[in-house]
C-alpha cells in the first residue's frame, strides 16, 4: 500500500481548467498520522541509488549568482473532513451514510467568485473551494474487498453545495463518483482502491466512535498558477 501523499503525483481524471496548475516539488504535510500510514515494508523501494564518492556527477558546480528561492509562489491549504455513520445500529453493518466537506484556502485568503457574467482578468486567483458532499454506500462485493481492511464500502459522493471545479487538491471526488474504500480499525485509517486499479492507498485518518467513523486529512501544497 502507498500513502495518500505518494498518490499526489498521479494524473487527475478531472478535465483541465482554463488555468493549468503546475504542482511544485514542495509538498508539506500539515497533519499526518504516522499510526495510520501503512508499514514502510509494504511500500515499493523508490529510493534512488546513491552516487559513489568518486563519481564525477555526484556534485554539480553552482553559480554563486544563481537566485535560489525555495518559497512557493502560492500556498494552498487543503482540508477534507466528514463523518460516516454505519447502520443498522450496533451492526452487523450493511449500509453507511454521511457527509464530506472539502475546503481550500489559497495564500490564506477566501476569494469570492466572479459576479454572473463577469470575465476573469490576468492575475486573478481562482475562487475559494468549499464543497459539501452527501455520501451513501453499501458493503462491497467480496471480490472487491480490501484484503487487509475490516470492512470495504462502495461509496457514492454527490455534491450537495459548492463547485468542485474550483478545488485544486489532489484526486478529489467529482459529483456522482463511486469509490471503493476500506476501513482498518487497528490503524484508524480509510483506504481507497486507487482509480479502481486494485491498489489500495492510505486516504484518510479515520477515528471510530460507536457506529460513526470520522474521517479527516489536511495538507499544505506549494502551487504555481499559470495564466497562459
């Protein structure tokens, strides 16, 4: 299994917006849950081979006049949270319902959308994303179950309020998307069958209280917005 952060570099399925978002190499997680992450032994070894000390390419000359700026042009804060309630009360559970809220702030500011008929101008930032989804689901078929999860659900995400196209976070659900997600009590985590490929990736911290599962994930990303 791989972590949610590792999945950020994967291609989006959502159509490209007018503004192309170029994700920088800087990915700074704000909230992480080490206990919810999969064991490193389950992950593929993606560490590049180290260069020998005598390798001529081990170091590259640097121009003293080079202007190095490690600060991203724009900072996007992404928060995803919600509560899923299983039924019937006390189990065995056969259905699940709830809500998921996605909110984003670009550079810490809330940006209002354009007035109806308004035209965006060069340099305009996209409006603030705040989307509420209604979530309903049933137990997944046995052949689709997460092999290491306690329960697997086929969840349908339906937009209640908000505009998902304004959101810029990685791999967020679209209106009507159905996702296979598995809950692991020991790790207090929710996993997603990524793009229905049979690859289960860590997706949410998931805290179980009675029939409820509270899911959450927060991160900060450095982004560049290209107006061309």
